[in-house]
């Protein structure tokens, strides 16, 4: 789904091209009239097309928020799909302006690909799903199991580390795409499937009989799923980062799509700065003063995009957990707009 090692192989070429040639992404996006957003071929809760090819998900809403900030139009975005082996190349070759598909921020990727990780949109961890009929209750019972995995990913490496650390044998069966791996698992060709727990929870609902499958309790890795942009364009990086920060800040300040117009009259200095009533925090980004107002009005704050896509307002029903704001016991935290 998200974590290709193929990217290391193209690191040298990307690094060479991540220069001033990429230094005006905003101008290119404005001239084109829409944002090009890189997404996966389908991950429930994060990026999923419906029968009419209308996309929804946390990552989709993040790209719509960027479009809202630039164009005052959350629909001014086109979604470009990719698998885990070509995503870095698509970004480096300018096929997309921002890669929003669930990609884990790691040191190797951050230092060798010629790309820049923006901010973790969702903090996740790798887990396992099994057929209920196996009676397996813990990953420690997976010794000798056949495991479906997407090939060329750090999911594959995490699984190898986990089984080695626990002195367990297992039989990995790898697939080029996530869909192929899920199909093989559902058909019973594997005892278990492993990937990010959020993806397991979402895609479990897409299986023919969801109740025939259970998620095991173990979390075996850290997976900060981050948006990514090309290296060498600081302005574009800052736009991508501050759009997300604004959504976090809006949640903390109690500003939502439902009350944002009312909040324009707020006397809270933080709210006034956020909405562009006081100060000018748009011009340094090449945006209008009310860019954050447009983001919140047209897309919503972080709580809204979380709840409707993967949280309490969605069929997936995930708890906020570490993705709660810092003041609520989580680790999501935005620098102040001031």
C-alpha cells in the first residue's frame, strides 16, 4: 500500500533533479487551474473512489484543503493513482504536485530520495488480520503461518523483523498490489494479512463477510503516514505543511466548517489570525489572507476530516488515539499561526 523500497533505487536520479527546476510548483498549479494529488489505488478511509469515480478519505480531504487554499475551490484537484513501486517516481517526474497516499516517513526515504516529507497526517502502526476460523488470538501464535504481504514495502521488512525477534517461522506470500494481496487472503491462500492497522480496519469492511476476520491486538511498528513533496521548492513545502497545520489549529481553537462564518467575529486573537481577520499570513505563502478560512469552510478542521472518514462518523469507527490533539492526550500538534 505505501512503503516501497524501490524508491531507494531511483534516489540518485531524483536527488539530481530536485533543484531550482522544481522551485515554482505553486505557479504551475495556478496556471494549470487544479492540483494533481497522488493517491493509492484505494485504501478505505484514506483514498477510495466510488462508482462515479468520486474520491473520499483523509488523504483526499488533505488535497482538497490545499486546493481550497489556492483556488477557494476544494474541487480544483485531480487524483492520480499509483502503486507502492512507482509513487516516488511519479512525484519526482512532476506527474503529481503532492503525494498524499499513505506513505511512511522513514530516515532513508527522508535522506536519499530527493523528496521532502511534510507532516504525518495519520500516526499508525502495522498489525495483522486473520481468518476467525483459525482461532488465532495473538500474533505470537502465527508461527508457521502463511502471510499475505504487498511486495517491496517496509511492511515486508517489519514482518521479517517481528518474526525473527520472536523466533517464529512464517511463510510470506508477496503480491505486487494491495488488491491482489487482499484477494488472495480472502480466498484462503494465506492464514493472515499484514499492513497498517487503519488499512486493515477499513479494508476488512470491504471483504465479503467482515465478521469472518479479526484484527490481532499487536502493533509491531511505528508508521507516521505523511504527505510528500519534491525537494527544492521551499514555498510549496510550506504551503503543504501550513494547510495541515491550519486544520489542526482550527480544531484546537474550536473553529469548524459549521461555525467558521460566525467565528469571523471572534475576539480571540488566535482565531482572528487563523481566519485572516487580523494580520496577513497568506502573502508569504503566495496565497490570499483568508486562505485558512477557505480551507476550514470548504473542507473542515482535522477532527471533521478524521471523524467522517475513519472515526466515529464513519463505518470504520476508529478512535482518535495518538491522533488526538496534544491537549487531549494525543501527539497531533501544530505550531501557532502568529
